[in-house]
């Protein structure tokens, strides 16, 4: 059947399907533009990550365009074939409907995704990703995700068409033609010459039977090498001439500042800012259990699993080197007594953890574990005057830790 | 012209081939042994020579210099004769070379197990052995060039370019890095200190990989792969460009082992960019190998030799891709000091070097015995065991490395480190177990090979002298129009000199400024030389190979500063002969260990680490409690340090031992307070004094 006539015979139904396909292609750039607008802030567009992402978006878009073109071509071709059969058999327009529904189906989630993306990004403004705001990051990821979805849908569609075609072709069984293009791409990429022609490239060198060919350098190899040299120049330029990338010391400064901000932010919100002046003895079982866990992990090495004392003093008797009140114990753990071998734990344990472990230590008082170490320090009695001793110990700790 | 009759010397090839198989097995067994110690510390047997710190250098030296070294010599002695159409220059030199190299290996194994080490990775051997290596290397060089000069083939094949570059560069690396000042017969101090020592060491260490594990093996690949596949080499011009680019660029990349350390930033950046530029030249070798197989892939299906070569070359490609990626700072921040690096080197070691060696032996032995391989099926089984072994070895370690790095870097919301160091170790122990299973499979494969080759040898008859004939070179060849590069292929000495120049550039540009420009290593006034006791303690630290598991280099990362303290500064290491920055953190960093724990903690911890840190995988060092400090060596050590520019007062060597005993007594008393009785001259006392000194000097400035 001549190829021109079928075109006129396209039914309204297919036109609809094709329009949706076209709308789909248009929708993607729109989504892209929406996403691109946000990272387009002057600060983040310099970010190589953003540039990379934008490039990925563009490449994906291009792929979508090409693939959509192929799918539409396949669809119309397939439709034409169906038409032929329709004329022969009269009826069976179901396939067209199926096609339309399928197109609609994969188009629908795309639009849904489009609507979702801004919604999710709006919620998560608090966190950020490198130099990117969370909104921009999610917008970019969203767009890329949508593009990937569209690609997948298109691929799926194409496969459906091809599978049908293949089924028919299997009767003719010329599968060899399908494999051919893959080989050519690989060969083209490397500028391969057919093995049969290699005699022309023989250089005439011969070493113990080994001959040498004069194949050209694979182009991707050569240009890759040039690109790596370019990378080197840009890298050195950025770090040592334009100073637009941070050297190791500066990187640390940036990380520390960020960490401080995050920590301050967190502490503001949480009830975590206990210190040696405000700490109270905790008796809640959960707190004590947590304290015991911390103790086993960190303190048992020197003070024994049951606090009986090994290198460090016995923590279960009545004698204390640096005061036995909850505030004293908290202080000792927090700042340590480095000259006596007790290290500071304030960088390892959170204030709440220190309170827990201090309360746990108080809770094992008088437990008389086996192999207890002999008493060290002064007799300490829990009474009303403990506020006094506490503050005295606090002062001493402050002095030594300056 | 009259054709000359001559014989190839196969006997020397046979000897080296036997040595390859033997040392391969020995090196791999040592490797498996240390791998088991990661999850079963008892496997150290509580015996000094079999602890990880001493056994690990035995493993690395055995596989690099004994296994791969002998593999290189096997291949070179076989291929060189045939590529030059000449017998080796001198059978006597061949013999000296062979026995010299084997005695070096034996001496190395014994001294390393006894704790004689310079403390510099892959260059641990002490000065008398260093000298022996130099001499044997010269013998090899004379034999190599002697053969080349009396060749009957006008042009040098690409394999020989690689042999020449290998010879000259290894000589350069070995001599420069081994500059050391002897204290006694088996003790010396590195000529360089701190940052400079680190730079030289990793210039050497990286290029030992380049010029011992890569270029000679590429040379072997260029001979054995086309021979086994019976295919022409894919591209001559690719050979040219990748050869020159590879040897020029490789030498620069050493500082990528020192990213984020106290090495000046500019040197680190050079290391990074040259590593990136190294990727494609490395791949040039892979491509030339794989594309040579075009039209022969059907043979790969049947021929185990080619199977080994294909996986070897592919592993080479993977490792040389991964290497440059790990040289990027953001990747290195994760991979360095973790098992990722170990996985990476074993892709190269097991895959590239091991499989090239196996393939070569499977090809060579039947030929030299005039027979066919005993069992192709067995060889194929070896191939699959080995391949699966590599996967089971590497994948868990990648996982372990990545996991541990993430755990190190995790903070709680309160801003505290989430994991204690020990937790990050115990977490990855399952991966260590799996790794050793992969290694075992690989080792079983190697045993299969030995059996297969033994059967083959039994079946055949050895051809000690293989007859060959060729016309001698004409004195004056008529000029012909040819490729420009053919010119240098006719001139081995010119090729030698050019290679030397090309490889010398990178090292010189990085080292000269680091040595001469003061601003590269800013001095810190409060950093003082070690006391005699600390110096003795440091030597014990080096002797026990503590650096194989503990780094002394706090990188400028938030987590490391939080975990270990202020990041390390270049000026802190000016008296460190040798530097002890380490390359792997199986245990925590020790750069600021001083003052972190009481003396008694260290005492108990050395006696049995699990008393103080339940779950620790560190071996016990109970002999340190009994051994006596070698005080007789103190004066010589002080004098050696003085020669290296460490500012001890004149004549201090005579009174040093008095200071030593005073300080030791202090530690004895502090231990006594914690109810530990120890003689003040026990080695543990010296080691404690050293550990308690680490990283403290800089704090003195802070107080002032």
C-alpha cells in the first residue's frame, strides 16, 4: 500500500493520542523551566553540582525528545498496519483505544508528579544540600526524576510496539539485523577497522612472531586524555590561582561553622542543655538503664563493669576523690581530671548522657561488687551540706580546665 | 648474510618460575594469616614474630618483591632472549641474579620477623639488605643491557621499552628512598624527617606500584598476550603514546597518598591532577591488550591462559580507574585509612599481578618442557576459583571501608560523635571474615596450579637450551623511511637516558621545593626532640610495626578533630626519622595519644588489649613487659640523630642514659601507684613514655 494514503485515513482517535503525546513533550520543558528557575539563584548556579544537574536535565530532555519522536513514528506505523488489517477484516479498532489509554496512562502520572514536586519541596526548606537550598535541590531532583519516568514510560511504549513487530518478524526470522547497529556503535567509538582488513595495517614489524598493527587511537581515549589534561589545568587554577575552591584548612573551617550552627539550632529546641549547675539526680528506670549502657561502653574499662574500680577508683563506696554529689560527678565526667588520668567526656557524651551516667553511678552506691578497689579520697556523705561541697568542686574544676 | 646458530637459556627461566610459584604460595599464606588475625586476635599466637605488625610487612614484601619480582624475572629472561634473538648476556650473571635475589628474600623474611625494620612501607628492609638489593639490581641491569646490546634484532619491541624504564626507575626509587643512617648492623634512621620523609616515601611507594607492579607486567603482557592469542598487537602508536605518557605521569602521583595530611597543599594538588591524567595512559595498556584479542575471542572461551590474561587486564583497567577516583579529595576523604584501599590494591594484586603470573606460568611451563598442560580443566577451575575469590575478597572490603568511614563521620544531633572507634571496628568484623574466605579460595586455586604444573613437568622433558637461529645485525643498515619513533627503538642507551629524564622530572619538581623552601614546613617553637627514653620507645613502636594499624596523622576534618584533637601540623614531625603517619586505621589514630590515658591503662592494654577495650582486635604485646630496654644502643642512636640535625646538646650521647633512667623511674612510680610493679628498664616503660609524648608539644604553645 502506498505510504501517502494511510496518512489521510488517520482517525480522530489517533489524532487525540498524538496530541497527548505532543502535550507530554511540551509539559516536560515546562517542568524543567519551573525547576530551573529555583536553582537559578546567582549563588548556586556557580556550583558545579548545579551545572552538572542542569546538563543532565538537558541531556535527558533531548533523549525524551528523540525517543518520543521514535515512539510516535512507531505508533503511526503500527496504526497503519492495523488499518490495513482493519480494511481486510473490518473492525478491531480496539488497539487504537488501547494505545490512547496507554498514552494517557503514562501521561497522567507525569502531570501528577509535576504537581507533587513543588509541594514536597515547600515542606523541606529547613535542610540544605551543600550550597543548594533544599527547595532547589528537590526541584532539580524532581525534574530529573520526572524526566526519567517519562523516559521509562516511552521506552516501555516503544518496547510494546517493537515486541509486536518482532513477533511478526519472527516468522521471517531475520533477527541478525537487530544486532547489527550495536556492533557498529562500538566499532565507531573505537574507529575499528574490520579484522579482515588488518593486513593493510600491518607495519611489517615482527618480534619472535609478534606483529604490530597500526590502528588509530580510539577517539574516546584520545579526547578523554585531552579532557583529563583540561581538568588538571582547571583544578590547579581553582585551588591555587583563583582560590575559588577551599583548601583543606578552609574546608575544616566551613565544616566547623556549619556544625556549630546546626548544634546551636538543635540545642535551642531541645531540653538538652543540662550543665553541672542545673543537673538533678535522675531516678527514672529508663534513664538509669541508659546511663548503665553508656557506663559499660565508656567507663567500665577503667572503673570496672560494676564500678568496682580497676585503674580508676571504686565508684560504689563512700569515698570520693572529687566529691560524690550528683553535680560533682557530672562535673568530673564532663571536664575530667586529666592529671589524675580521668579524661574529659564532654566531646563524646551529650549533656543528657552525662546526666544519665552520673545518675547511674549514684544508683550503684553501696552495691558492694566483688573485687572492689580500696577506698580513695575523702568520705562523702549525702546530706544537706552537699550543695557546699558541690560548688567547691565546681570551682576547682573550672580552674584546672582553663 | 650467514645465519647464526645459538641457544636460549631456559634453565634460568625455570629457576625463576619455580621461585615465583614458591614465594607466591608463601606470600599468600602470610596474607591469609594476617587476614585471620583481624577477627581472631589469638592467631597472632602471642608471639612477637607472628603478630600482625611484623607479619604484614612479610606478606607485602613477599607478594611484591618475591612473588611478582620473580614473576617479572621469569618473564623477562624468557621474552628478552627471544625478542633480542640472543642468549642472555652472561649465564654467570643470571645465576648471581637468581641466587642473590632469593637470598635477599630469605634475609628479608627473617629480619622482618625479628623486628628489624625501617618502618617505611614496602621499604621496610634494613640497610645491609638495601645495599644487597642495589647490587643485585645492578647485576640484573648489566645482564639486561648486555643482552640487548648483543641482540640480532635491530629494533626494540615495546615490551623491552617497559623493561628498560622499569630497571632505571626502580633503581632511582630504591636509592633515593633508602637513604638512611646506620646505627648498628640492623638498625638505621631514615635520612629524611616528617613531611619530607612522607613525600619521599610515597613517591617511592606509589611508584613501586607503578614500576614494579605495573610497567614490567605490561611488558610481559605485550609479549605473552599476543603470543598466547597468536594475534598482532592492536596499535603500535597506542604503544608509543601510552608508554611515554605513563612513565612521565606516574611518577608525579605519589602525593595522592597524602591528601589532607600535613603535606603542603600544592603538592597534594599535583598528586591529584596527575592521578587524573594517569587514567587514560593506563587504559592505553588495557586497550592494547584487550583489542589485540579482537578476532580471537573464540580462543578465550577454550584457553585458560587467555582467560587469566583477560581478567588480569580487566582488573588492571578497574584498578587504574579506581585509583584516579580515589585521588579526588572528596573520595579520598572517605576511602583513605579504611579497607577500601586494601580492596583496591588487591584488585590490582590478585587480579592484575596474580592472574598475569598464573597465565604466564601456564603458558611457559608446557613450552619449556616440550609438552602440553596436564589438565586444561583444572586450570579453568583455578581460573574460576581465583576470580570468585577476588570478588569475595574485594566486595566485603569495599563495603567495610565505606561503612566504617561513614560511621567515623557520623555525629549525633547534639554534635557528638555517634560511634566510639571500637564500635566501628567490631561492626565490620563479618566483612573481615568474608574477605578471608575469598582469600582462601584464591590460595586454593594457586595450589591447584602448582599441582597442575607439577604434573605437566613430570610428563615432559625439560629443554634447558633451546636451539634458535638468526642473522646477525648488519653494521651499517641502509637508511629507510620509517616511523619517527623507530629511531629510538634502535638505541637502547638513548632510550634508557630518555626514560630516566622523563621519570626524574616529576619527583624533582615535587621534592626540591619541599626540601628547600622553608615555608612548606612551618616550624613550631615548642616542638622538641624526643627524650632518650621516648626515642627508645619509638624504636619499639617501629619494631612492632604499630604503623601498620595506627596512623599518626589527624586530618582537618570535623570528625577527626572531635575524635583525636587538633589536626596535625607539618612542624610537629621535624624530628620524626622515619615518619610514622601510617596508611591504615585498623586502630585509632595516635597522633595525640599523649596524656589521653594513664600510664597504667597503657600497661594493661599492652598486656592484653581486651582487658581495657573489650572486643578489641589488637594483639597482646606481653613480651614488652619482660624485655629489657637496649640501653647500650642509646649513645649511638643519639649520635645518629645528631648527624641528621636533631639538636641534642653536644656530648649528650654520653649522659643520655642517665636521663633515660630518671624518666623511666618516674613512669615506674606512676605505675606503682596503680599497683603495677615493673622494672624501670622494661620495654613497656619506654613505649609508654613515647605514647604519652605523642602530639603533646603543640599543646605547650597553646598554654603559653
